[in-house]
């Protein structure tokens, strides 16, 4: 079984990556799918002021919101999937989760927003390609 990690930021581009993977599955590829949403860490001063639990809840709520449409697409296609919400550097976190989840491939959109957009527009792309131990497929 081919295991794929799809980074999701709620953008149309990240949803196109989901569509591309759904197409593969519907064509018969046996695939295990994991969605990941990476939230940037908040400054320590914020955590100190509002508390770790509030920050954790904030990241979870925002992550779930950004994953909602991707999950709905997979559910509509009757495709099982796992979800991960993580906090940290986008490239490092995606690469680490790809290893942790024993993924065979990372499939992601080419134009997102938030930090995933920065990932695809700057030196972070090179960073992910360097860090990832699996192929990275970019979907337009």
C-alpha cells in the first residue's frame, strides 16, 4: 500500500492536491492517506499570557477549520484518511511527519497561503526537498 502525506492549509491549491490523490485512488491505486495541517508556533509571550492549553485549543480549532474541506472531499469519495495537526516550521514538520508516518510520497499544491505559500515560493521549498526522505509531488 502506497502511503501519501498531503499538507493542507485550506487553500484551493491544497484541495487540488487532495483531488489529484482522489483521482489516483479511484483509478485503483491502493493508498493510505494522511492529511497534515501545520500551524506556526506563537511567540512564547503569547503562550505565557493566555496559557498553553488555550494556545493548544487555538491551534486545534484553526487546524480543524483548514482541514474541513479536504476531509469532506475524501469522505464524499469514501476514502479513509488520517489527520494530523502540528505546530512548527512547515518544511521541517512535513518532512518529520512523512518519516514518522512511513509515507512513500508527499503530494502538495503549488500555490497556497500562510506558511505553505511561503514554502512553495522561497527557500523553504529547497529545505523541504532536502529534508524529505520521500518524493515530493507538486500539483498545479
